[in-house]
C-alpha cells in the first residue's frame, strides 16, 4: 500500500471519530442554547416596505410575522422582499405576501433537528416557538455554527488538561463490571465545562430533564439527580479541572459515570467518611463542603465504585436499579 | 399553612412565584445552610429555610423536589438566584428575620420537621 493511501485511511478513521462526536454534540445541544433570543418581529398589517427597512437596519435576513398575542402567523424573507421590489408591490401589506405555514422549531429540539430542517427545507432560518405558538427566538445557520464552535472550544481546553491522565486504564473500562466501556454508547453525555461553583448542578438538572423525558419513575430520577449533583459539585470544587457525566440507560438499571481529569483523591477511604471534607472556606460559605458528597452518592445509589489516585483524576460509577425505588 | 400565610408570618417579600403562593400548602419545613444536607435529608414537598442566597439554593431545592424557599437574614438575594428560581418555578421568599426567629415562628404554628432522626 502506498504511503498516500495509508494517510487517507488514517484520515478517514479520524474523521469518523470526529463525526461521531459531532453527532453526539448535536444530539445534546438544545435549540434554546444557540438561538438568538432577540427577535425582530412585525404584525401582518405592516407593509412589505417596513419589513425591508427592518431587515436593512437590523441586518437580518428574515422576519417572523406575529399577531397581537405574539403568535407566529407567517414569515417574510429577503427573497420575498426582492420579489416585492420586482413585482412593484413593496407598499402592500405583509399579510398579502408573507409565507404562511411556517416551519418552526421548539426550544427543546436538538441541533440535529435544526440541521435536518435546514437540509430538508432549504430555508436560511427557522423561528422558535413555545407551546402556545409564540415566537421566543430564531435560529439561523450562523447560530448553529456558533453554538458548535463554542462547544468545541470547551472540549478543546479539557482535552489539553486531560492529556496527563489519559494513560490510566480505568478511564476505559467499567468500574462496576470491569468490562471495556464504549462511552459513545452513552444515552446522555454532558461536559462539566465550567469552574464557577455557582453553576454546580446544571448538568444534574439537565440529566433530570432527560430522564423525565424518558418517562422514568420520579423517585428514581430524584435519586439519580441528587447523586449526580453531588458528583458534579465534587468535580467543580476539588478537581481543579473539567469533567464529563455519562448516563447509560440499561434494562434493569441506570448507570451514571462521572469522570474528571484533575488532581484526584489522596485517600478515598477518608473521603468516604461522613463529615470529612477538604473544601476551602469560601466553598463552605456557599453551602458546600459539609463532607456529605461521597456519603450522599453512596446513600442514593445502589452500587457505587470510585477510583482515584493523587494527580490522576477521579472516576465514579453509580448504579441505580429501576425497581428498587 | 399556605406559602402566602408563611410569607405574612415571616414578614417576607415575595421574589418569585407570587401567583402560586395561595395554592402551595406547606406541612414540613427544614432549615439548612449546607446544600449537601438538603440533598441528603430533604424530602419531596418540604419548605427550605436557609441563610444562603446563591443560585445553588433554587437548584438544589428543585432537584430534591422541595416546594419553596425562604431566605432569611441576608440583606439581599442575588439577582441570579431570583432568575433561576423563576426558570425552575421555585417560589422564593425573602424574610428579614434571623434563622432562629423564622424557624421558631413556623414551629409555633404547628409546622413539622422532616422525617430524619439521628442518634445523638
């Protein structure tokens, strides 16, 4: 095999990995996280000229048209304006010329849905509406791109930091079963990509939403989110690094795995003891550091394994049986 | 007791959830500044009295399934806390009383502690 052929193959492998992770991000990023919330709208009795002026002044390429209740009734795009200028009806009301039957997205839709819509319909933007049909945002292709870039910038920083600890074998197998772990098979993945303690819990809250959307029992969801919240707070307070939460939905049990690439735990036995904490005072003032984190995780899960060494990150795996609640 | 009656009793300002106060009936109350304690012992349907004023409070209460929060003793409640409480729909009250006074008044009106007894 010639050298250039080999390179192509390597390249393909790399791009597959890249595409897989891209797909995963698109599944998890929500429209509400990338949409522009500052939407310029008009009512149907205004003229097409108004729409043209608004587009020019605000540098936008499409204007959702709403009724008095804020409900979406149509959309006017730059193409409609060109037609209006050509057809000499720019002073006529929008109502006569707007596109009705607008395709819209929901705030809770994921990016994948948005990309599918861009592909299928060929429009440049989609209004985002709430359950009452009111416009709450708008998504253009740039917004999708921006959302992805933002995500990648956080992933990149954590990739840099984790390079030291990646050799540890426990990052690649299940702590509970010892089996090799394909993390790409996780049903929920979210990065703990911040260092501000005031944000602790955002991943757990998202996991809660996800589990509820899967129709899971409320008590079970509660146990899982509380334990995950504690694990997340630990990553933020102690690791000095970023982390990732994975959740696998099994037939009999839910497995949550929280990894970080930070400074690790020197003495796991001591850390498991109720009331033992190494959290600094400013963290205690924020209501954390009671020494209840690991004990709480143990209390709310059915099985829990934690692996760490100083300087080598922490991996926690917890199992929650579906019928034990 | 409804949250509205509690707001009156504790001389509290309603920062979030005013429209729901009459409909939320409180039976159990817990007081804590440690969010880990809340996670460990909070039971669904309880009211939290706390001296903490950060966004962590509504977030924790939401995860545990509490029905509201009374922030005591703090001169201000952070704007970000109020915003998050609105998003998560956690009623948020702000009382000028100290934790001791607030808890005393609630206890005297027959509200019950959550169901945790540990050996002293």
